[in-house]
C-alpha cells in the first residue's frame, strides 16, 4: 500500500515523501482512513509502530487553515514527547502551513501565552500545563474538534487521570476523540467508554515481521560490583548507541561521572534538569554525538531515536511496564537490539514480576570473562575515540529548502498574514504555495519561504514595501 491510496491532500503527500516515508505502517493504514471519517478510535499499538504519524497526518488533513483558533488538542505524558509530536505535525503539515504549538511545564508561561495569540491549528501538550492555560483563559478551546490522548497507559501511570478528565470536561462535546495506548488496562477501557462514542477499536498485533528483534538477557550482580560489571559488559558488547537506565537522578549523576572519568562518551537526562538542557542532550544523542545516555525512566517514553543498539537496566525497574517502555527504545523500525538487565540477588521478586508481565523468562547472559574483555579492549577504546557518524534527522531534507525570514513590523503596524502573502506571491517565480508558516507578533513577523525560494524573496523584499511600509528584512536567527 502507498500513502497516495489514503486520499490525502497533495501538499501532505509531498511532505510525507520528503520525510522519507513511502509505505504506511500497519497502524497508519488502519487509523488514517477511520480518522478521516471523524470517528472515535481506540488504538492499542506498541511504541515505535509509527503511531504519531497515524494521528498527525489526519489532523493536518482535517484542520481548516483559515480558522485562527486551535482545532485539535494532543495530550502527551512527557515534555519530550510533546515537542517531538509538535515537530512531526509541523513537518507533515509544512506545505499546508499548519501551525503546531507545544505547551509544557518548566517553560515560561508568558512566552506560551504570547504564542497562543498567534494563529495556531494544533496544540500539543502535557496535561498540567494545558489545563493551566485552559483555566486561565489563555487557551481557547471553543473550536476544538479533535482530541488525541497519546500514550494513555503512561498518562495514567504518571497520575494524570484527574487532569485529563478535567480537560475533557472543558472541551466541546461534539468532537472526535482518539486514544492511543501500548496496553489496554481496565482503567483505559473505562476512560474510553466514558468519553468516546462508538469508538472503532484497532489493535496492532506484534506480528513477527514487525516485531522488533530484541534479545533479552539478565545478570545477577551484587550492588557493590555493578559498576565494574557494567564496564566489562560495555567493553564486550561495544554498542554504537546505548541507553543505561537508573532508578533515581542521584544514581544517574553518579554513574555519568564515573563513566566520564573512564573516558566514555556519555551524557545524562533526568527530571531534575532544566527543560532546555534535556532537549539539548536528547538532540545531541539523536544526532549521535555521544554513545552512552544515562537516564531515569522519564526518558524512556516518547524518545524516537533509530539505531539504539543496546538498553541496559542498571537498576531493575520497579514497575513491569517500565521494563517494556525502556526496552522499546531499542530494536526500532525492525532493527535488532539488546536489552540487558543487572539485578541484585535480592531483586528476584521484581524480576519474576517482569517476566510474568512480558510472558517469558529472561535468559541469563553468557559469562563475561576477563580474557574476553581484555581481548576486546582495543576495539572498545578505538570506538570511544572515533567521532561517531552524525545522523540526520527525519525533517532535515524537508527543512533544507526552507528559509525563515524576519521582518521588523507586525501587529502594531496593522500588518496581517494576507499582506505578506499578497506581496510575496507577486514576486516573479514565486507563488502562494512557496509561502509557509507566518508568525506575526507585535513588532516583528517571521515568514517561512519554501521550495528553495528564500534567497530570491529576501533579495526582492529588500526593495519592496508591504502595505506601503518599507520593512527591514533578513534571515531569521534560529
């Protein structure tokens, strides 16, 4: 099957193609047509199955560009996931000029309030901050027609049920609701029965050809020997890209310092860090700038990074679901991966609970002999010194042809989007289709120029007035 068969707008198909998607995944094939009919959907699908595009694509298709107020709301459990979903929506809706906005905590409220005054089609956010904006009247939900609850099981695990329900009660009753979850607990079924009408149930089986090829191993290691054992293990396994999970941020801090001292290329992410720092670390890890990411479970969810070869549970997760979410970071998109658990002799109970949850016994790992470790030492040292090959992000090709221009005039000069479109589209060789998202603030305006036409527009606009006003124009700084 091809995306062309899904009756999508040409502009959306063009963006999807440039993002490198050719055939829709199973969840996309099943969800997109039903979503386009505006029916409620309950989807059980593992992370890594392509579900973000399964709801982002129909949302971009369904929202009306002309409408200034938000028409769709996507709720996610973590800030990282909110930003990632917003980026996916912006990429898919790029040529239709769909504007997505991410709202999350630990980020200035006032800045978000200002952004909400702009034309925004789709809002993505964490429940707490979204509810905050709704209650303060800064997020107008009167035109919301579509609600997506992403990673619903994690949402409930993290104690967001009450906030999610409060948000739903403030939304228009006439709407389409889509709920995505890796597991369908009784609580989730209850939530869906309460707030959804005749929901179409879609279950994506972990079929053999789509099932990630993940090898699970466990080692029993005394607490005081864990770090030394981890070093031997990593020398032996020599992963290209690895996430090591710890239970607390203190443990993350200790371990990253210890590995740093041993010359590992490593960095960390946990809930105690500033949000911008977390994003920066994730971005560098995604590009492949370092090989070892030490993290708490906050990072297990919604990180879509290809080519993570190994996941190590330095601490056994106390919740069985966490094991699944952590492990789901490797073996993505049909690649193979390894999930290795280090359990202390006293943690047998937790290990057994995890095994009963995943439905199989995790085999004990092969012996880690000192001889094999010293034999592999040179190869490990070499890999640590090599600059990893930097990976390109999915949206890079799509965004390569886009230039963002800055104009020194906005609302206070009575300028509107149509004024910019009208002026720019009159330039020879440029049409309205070459104009992307326009953001008008009080004193400045940002206009995205698509299809590589940026330099031409920049040159022409230096000597062209907008609504009779001569504005300064230059390439916007990131």
